[in-house]
């Protein structure tokens, strides 16, 4: 029986992920050898970043600009598209001559590790994606995500059908129809498994499924992945999502896809398949039973089919899961482990884990490994570290840990000796009250001790910080920032994010227990960025997290001596490769000129700037009012694009929108966009 596993766009452009490799390894162990993995995501990326495609993007943007400038008046959407097209054209022109060299640099084992060359290559790639996004407005694509133009909630099946069949609806459509779907169909598989690990893959996977179904009407197409599990409740209410799918798999998928393949092979019904959602009599049937994998029964991941050379990295940072589940499993806000929640902490044997690591590194000619686990148990990891030292494995690894009391200097020394280069910790807050409400199970004094011990052991540290937890006060937020400032000598990098209410987290299951009164619907259930609004039972949040993000990031950057736009902070695989191949700490990777000091772009527009400023101010006020009421990141839409300065002679300078201070001086809103008479 022939099976095809498919990675739809858009996942990471720098490395493959674990999900399909795990399925492939287990299917082969169970005897399904007629199997091929199709990495459609990276094949599409290679095409989009080709000089020919970027040149066509310039031509497409020229046509868009000419069309919009010829119109007697533009509404808000058209005005936004025009400005994006103007800036996108400039980005494309800058990228087209350098994109080939940029891709070569990112794949070169010498040039990649030269910070100035690396930074320029990443800037060129980002310019190309910015131009492609502008050419396909309002779709957005970058190095790690894709946002479609379809309606957010997908509650209108007719609108969804029109979008799925619209060649201009999804920018991947033409690539599917040109030859990528044919490449899969010509193999005549009886089972096709699509994986949506991320929100940015879900809608493109539906488009691809529809394209494949037209070619293979008798084939069973199943969609799985972490994002499918995260949206289980929403999927159960929408049977029309299954028009090109026979089923979906939620939670863990190895046993489920093997049992599904066996049923298809012998023509048996699917009721016995665990973790399977299917359509019956026009309604979505949830799984009849849930299965959690026993890791000692699974094969190591099999990444064959992924062309590692197509990725924008000089070597492979191998994802591997020695354990599954979170052994703490109590954090109130967390739904990261949805696929493994409700199951006990499970582990591979030390011997099997060490064997797998050596096998994977030898097979893919690398020594860099990321443990793709929410939180590895400290005792298990120390034992594994000692086994790796005994074997002289020579592996360089990174992982995420809780701030467990079992982490001490001796343990960290053992980690370092085995090749640990960086640890990631969910610090979240320095307030004891907030940490207790979060159910983090940690203390600030322990946090400070562990950070210092990591530094002394030669292990880099990245801390995750969360702001805006329900009921958090200004003083408690300030305590968190001061913790980082106080420990700045021992912290290398940070991630700062606003609190988000996530489905199936303990807080979403019992919001009243955490002071949350009302919970709104998900505004973007299947299209990033997803969000859910909420309000407090008593009072209001003392600060708006979205407004606070920018100033707090600047403050933290100053404390740690970081460049705001350092690219290594934005890509985990590249950071891990740098750490593994250099003796530098992350803050030493900066190129000669700071990446934040890019030259502003200047575009002379024919449009009435004052009228545009006034309309944008009104939009910003609506966003911020919504954010105040619901504590969502709506205001971040403004913050994200702020940076354009108003000059008396007329040009825009910056990214897209006018400077806030200039806007505040303008009169009340008007909504007409009228072009000036050309001189």
C-alpha cells in the first residue's frame, strides 16, 4: 500500500520539524515501506525566493501601482495596498540582484558564521518576502508564517469554497496547480497524510487537499498536527472543513496513522482507529478513544524525504524527543502540550535515546540537536548527559526546562560537559503572587540562583517573560523587568510576550477561578494570529500589554546590550547552529553595524497626507479602544507598523504608517482618500 506524507506551506525555512519524521519512522517500523515524504513547504519557498519569481513580483507590483494610481479615489483598503505596493516594489528591486547570493550564504558552512554576511543575507530574504506579501495583498508571508486572506471565522461554507478555488485567494495555489500536486498524484497513493503543525499551515493544507482530491478522488486524505489538535472544538462545529478530507487525526499520530493505513488496506471500518475525527451523516464524529504513545515502542524519527540542502541553513539542527508530555503540567495558561496532555510523563530508555541521537547525527552529518520537548525531566536529562559523555558522542544540544529545584551547579556542569549550549526557562514573572496564580511552582530566589549557575557552567540562557497576566499590577510588571536588569550579566536572550487566553488551558476551562468574567470568541480560529478576548470580573488591567511591549523591549535590550533586530534572536535553528560552532555567547554575534540602524525608506506619494493621517488616527483609536476592553493585542497592529515620520515636503519616511505624535495634532477623522492633481 502506497502512502504519501506531505508537509504543506508554510513551516520554517531553516529546518524540518519533528512531526512527519516521527510518523514516517513508525510507519516504516510497522511494515509500510512504500512510503514517501513530500516537503511541499520548502519546495514552494525555493520557488518564491528564486530571482525569476522576485523579478515577476516587481512586474506584478508595477501593475498594481499603475491600476490603483489611475483610480479617481481610493478607499482605506486600496490606500493600504498602494502604500504596501510602493514599498514592496522597492524591497523587490533591492532583493532581486542579491537573493541568489543571500541563499548561498545561508547554506555555506563558512560564510554563514560571518555575522555581517549573515545579517545582509537575512535582510535580503526578508525584503523578498516583504515584496511577495505586497504583491499578494492582503496575504502576508515571511520566514516562519503565512496569513491568508480568507475570512477569519470560516463560518460561511460558501465563502470558504470560493476562497479554496480562487487562484488569487492563496498565493500557493498556482504552485500546487503547476506541478506540485501532480508530483504527488502521479505516485497514486491510497493514503495521503497532511500535517499542520502551525496555524500558518492549516488553510494552505486545505487548498492542497482540494487540489489533490481533484486528481485522486478515491484517495483517503487525512490532516493532522499540533494545530489541528489545538482547534478540535472549532473543527467539530464545521463539517464543511471535510469536503476534501476523509478524516483528521488529533493528539499523537503514530499509532493512529498506522491503524488507519491498516483499515484502508483491508477495507475495514474506521471506528477502531484512535484519535481519529471523521465525517458521518453530515456531522463531525469525535474520536471514539484516545491513545497515548509509549515512546519505547516508537522508532527514531526518519527525516528521509526532506532535502536538507534546500533549507536556509548550512547544516541540520535535528529535532528529537527523548520524552513527551510535561512532567510539571500545572501551568494555568499553558496549552502547549495539548497533543500529550492527560497522559503521564513518558520517556525513552537512556540507551535508546543515546543510540537514536548518535544515529541521527551520523545519518544527517551534524552534531546539533534540539530536544523538542516542553520540559525534559531534570533527573532523566542528567542521566542522558552522563551517558553521552561516556560515549564521547560530541553532540551540541539545547532544550527547555522548568526552573526545577533539582537544577544545581553539579547538574549544569554535567549538562555542559555533554554538550549543552543553551537552556530555555519559562521565568514569566518575578512576582510571587503572579507566579502562584500561574501555578508555575517556582520561586524568584531559585530563578536567580539557576541563572547564575548556568552562566558559571558556560551555558547560555534564554528566558521567557509574560506580561499582562489577569490582575497583574504595574508594580509586579516592574519587578519582572528589574529582575532581568539585576541579572543581566547572567541572561543572554529573552522573549517577551503578552498573555493570551488559550483554548483547553486550565484558565480557559475555568476562567472564573482566575478572575476572568467574560470570554469572547476566537477572532481568527484558523488563520494566524489567533486570539481570544476576555474581561476581568472586578476592575480593569492596570496596563495594556500591547502598548507596553515596545518600551519594555527597548528597556530589556539596553539592559542586556542587545540589538533589537538581531536576526539570530528570531530563528532558533540558526541560533543553535551558531552556539554549536562558535565559543561566543549569543550577545556577541552582532554584525559590525547594528541591524536596527537600517536606512529609512523614502517614498513620495501623490496622496493627501493629512487626510491619510486623520483616517489612520481614527483606526488606531478603534484598535486601542478594543484592546482596552478585551485585553487582546489589537493595539499591537498599530505598534507593529508605527515608524513613519511626517515631513513638510510630503514624503513618507519609514515603513507604512505616520508617526503617532504627528497624528495627535490632526483634527477629527475623515475617511476620504483623494489623490492630488499630478503636477
